[in-house]
């Protein structure tokens, strides 16, 4: 997959395009990307995605901006896995936000990306003041030589699949429901870094890696105040140094909320219970 850090001033080849933030790459996103790949194949054109960085709400209302479900690196990897040929990373700034819907179509879609077909969500809005919608895009296509289609809502058990629904499920600790909406377990990825090595002293060394284990995500209240959130994973039957490696942790099931313990001995005892509970969970069935 080719990644472009800006929209070209003038396209060099036509594309089939979809537009969105694609945070989390949930089942709704994947349905849209599957349709994109099919249409691009039918038209013998590249399947292209235009996504925004940062998220528009991070620019206008940063205090209300939603927590990201996927990092930029994870999102690109997931897009590539969905047969996307090109990803255009459109920097969302005040200059872009000031484009009217008609200017967005002319400058970005027609001139910059030479779209021949555009696929958007049925609730997608674009341009200054969110003035553009599917009807406007369809009318513009008739004049400018491209077609468009709207993807309808994807539902799971009667619930609309959305990034907000995934966030709600994660906030409630319902990892199984989040996985149903995503079509896969929720993942946090990053590099393994050195910590304070306390886990080793307690008998439960921790790291970030995609293996069976028990994880803690939080600010470690037993160890003191003012600590930054950290993800710590104790891996079963694993004894290798992986510092610096980029790894992924799949969240399958929540055991308990974070808690503050009166002593390191009490913390160690609880970790032992957590390990036993996690091993019991894995032994009950195949969880990958």
C-alpha cells in the first residue's frame, strides 16, 4: 500500500475513493472497504482511502475529542490488510476546514484525486460547516464525471456499529462486545520499553506483546500518585528480552477494575489470583 502525506495539487491517475477517519476499523468500516476493493477491481483502478490527521474534533474541540481506538501506525496496517492500494493522509487544519463543500469536491476530489467513483457512509458530511452531503456529491458527480454511492449502516444484534459504540463497550469493560463490533479482539500496539523492573521483584515480570497473558492498564495506584497510564502484560511461559520490539496486545476478557492495595504483598497476592483466573479463562476454550 502506498501512503501519501498530502493530497496532490494535480492527480496523475484516477482512483476509486472512500473517505473517513476509520478509527478502530470496525465491521462497518470493513464492509465499506470490501465494497471499495470490489468496485476498484471492477473499474481496474486503485482502491484509495482518504483519512484525516488529526481527527477533526481534535482541532476544534480538543477537550471533547474522543480517545483514539487505533494509533496511526495501526490504522495504516489495518487498511493495508483490507486491500487498500493507496491511503491519502489529509492534514485536517483550518485551511482545509474553511473549504466549502463545492471547493472540497473541486480541489480535493476532482483535481487532487481524480475520483471516478466515491463511496461514503450514509451520514457523511463534508465541507465548511458540514454543508456537503450525499445528495450534493451525487449532483456534482453528474457534472464532473464521477459516480458515488452511500453505504448503509452495519448492525450487530440490532445495534449500529460505530467507533462510539466500541468506545462505550470498552469503557464498560465489555471486551467481548467490543470484539463483536470490531470483528476481532481490541488491540493496543506499541514498543516494549524499560520500566522500573518492579514486576521482576514481585515474581511477575511484565512487557507488551501479543501472547497469552494477563494485562494491567492504568496508572498503578499502589505505586504512587502522578504516574502516566501504562500497559503492563505478564506473559505465561515466556522468558526472552524484547525491549524495543513493536508488539500488539489483544484484549479478550476483563478480570477486574484497577485498585489500590495497602502493600506490595497484597498486590502480589492479587496478581497471583489474576494469573490463575486468566489461565482458567484460556483453559476453558480456544481464544487464540
